[in-house]
C-alpha cells in the first residue's frame, strides 16, 4: 500500500484538501512532527475495520489460551469478555 508522509504544519495548512484526497484516494497520511511519527490519518471505515480485526484476533487468542489451559483453569468466553471490559 502506498504511503504519504506529511508534517503537522502541512496538515494545519492543507487539512481540507488532504481530507478530500484521503477520501478519494484512500491513502493513509502519516503525520510527523520534528521528524518523528505522531499520528496516522485514515478513512473512518478503514479505522473501524482495523478495530474489528483487532477484536477478532483478541477473541481468537482468548479461545486458544482457554483451550490450552487445564480444565480447572479454563475460563468461559463470556467470563473472559466480562473481565476484559471491566479492566479496561
């Protein structure tokens, strides 16, 4: 996937045009400040899809851990989800 790196200064000046470019081209914008990465701008639908993938991977990991645990240490998925949401 192609990348585009911009500075915070450029983002401030060209925000409207960059948002239009992001929507039409779909290329994420990597934002730097003083030469260091600070943020990534991406389309909202891509961000939501990424979050869903992370959640799915966390669920798979929890199931693998549960299956590999001895029976007396196993945790039901519902209990794991409840624990995870209360500790966040």
